[in-house]
C-alpha cells in the first residue's frame, strides 16, 4: 500500500482559490471565478443576478480562442450550477 505525506499534500492545496465571496448584489463567486471574470473584463459587480454574469460570458465567447473559451466555460458551468442549487425551489 502506498503511503502519502499528508503535510506535503495539504501544503499543495490552494484553499483560497475556492473561497466564496459575496458581490455587492449578493452573488457568490469563488476567488478563482472572480480572477477569471476580471481577466476578461466582465463586470460581475454590476450584475444583479448570476444569470446576468452568464449572459456577459456568452456575449464574449465568440471572440476568444479555444483555451480562453475552455477557461470561461468552466467558470460559467460553476456559476450556473451554484445558481441552480441556490435559487431552485425544492
């Protein structure tokens, strides 16, 4: 059985990347999502809902290359999933 160095593994995990932050309109985004949105000049702080952020992402995707699309698509899916679970009546 393979042994792992727990201290080393924990040292390699970026806990800050997935920390949730609330925008001024109470939309929750991770540190990573905020960094990507800023990179592509998406004004998430002006959006009232997560769906508006997703619309802004969809508007700029046609102008990007494949790697950029993949990065924004990943963020878009993450935001959409969180929005679904937070705002769907159960």
